């Protein structure tokens, strides 16, 4: 018969293997949190990496739609889950964080932003159980969401968005960004259609995931004028002592040419390069 020390070690091992209890953080501690499924906990983010709303150029329509949707949600009115899709570097994730900051400030910090990483989507039921009955309202945010051909974790997201027995809690809304409108690459969709016995049904289940987002907000590559407006806004906001505007624009366009694209991200990278050369710290 095993000794007492052996039984104690077995009991301790079983305790370690048992699921950790769900514990609520102090939501007054921060405005944003990151979900860690391994510890079944929400870690506060002391300072969110965000861009001021005024610096987001060329996306006026989608900005207004998302802010209005977020305001309705904060008021307890009906609002839609949102999928922000399209060109890289055009401010999709920046807009989500800026919209949260703007609306949260107007609602006494009762609106919290929770980031869940793409690889943790399957843990959504645990997160919902934790925040379902809180006195706060939550934007659950997943950046750069997409799915591979053999990935089944999208089913947890489908249940949250619409299809589960409990459904989405009234105090939760889901915002996601993706470079893909249907969250699957076109090559992957065409490959599944060509190799499946029933091609339509094979792709239908995954493609229907994007249909569960009430808002589809498209982001497209910016024009030269919009790109230069972004550069000018950064220079003014951070008080970068740039040369005359013509020289600034010439350098900004040359920078974009070397990067092969024009976007808000490229404009910000140019400003960082310019400020570094001039010995200027970029501080709000």
C-alpha cells in the first residue's frame, strides 16, 4: 500500500492538473486587459498602445460607423459585432482601440477592451463565463483573425457570434480585424472546392462565419493625397521640426516608393525615421 508521502504527491499532482478557478480581476484597475487562457485570467494593460483618433486619415466613413456602433453598445442598445477587413497598415486595429478610448471616456470607463489572441479562440467559452455577469460592458477584440484549412477553432467563435445555446452575453460585443474578407485565403477556398466531394458544403461552413458579423467595414489602400495628409498630421501632432512641406512630401513619397506601398503604417514609419534623424522624441 503506498505511503503517506506518495499519496500526498499524487494529490498535489492532481491539484496541478485540475482546471484553475475563474477569478475576476479588478476591472477598475485598467481600461484594457489581455486574456490568458492557460491561467484562465485577465491581465490588466497599464498603457494601451493606441493612436489618437484625429491621426487616422482616409477612413472617415468606417470610423463614423464603428464609433456609432460602439456608442450604442455602451448605452445598452442593440449593436453589431464588427469585422474590419482589407489592406494592411490602414488602421484597422488602431481604429478599434481609438474607438474604445473615445467612447469609454464618455461613459465613465465602464467599457472595457479585452484582447484575445488568434490561437486562443477556442477558450472563448471560458472568457464568456468569466465576464458574463459583470457590471461592465466588454469589447472582445481579436487582431489579424484568419483560419487555416484544417483549423476547427472557428466553431467556438461561431457559437459566440450567434449559434450557441447561451449566445453572446448582452454585455459583450466582438470586434475582429483581418486581411481576408471571408477569414480564409482565396487559394484555400478554391482548393477545398476543387477537392471536396460536396464542394459547396465544405466551404460554406467556414465562409458563413464572416456572415455572422453584422458590420463588414472595408479598408482600402490610400491615395497619394491621403498618405501625405497622414504624414502632415503626424508632423503637426508630434511637433516634428520638418523642413518646408514640399521637401517633406518629396521625402515621404520616396520613402513610400522604397516600401512599395502607401498606408498609415508606412506614414508612421517615415515619421519615426524623420524624427530619429532630427533627434526628436515622439511623445504625446
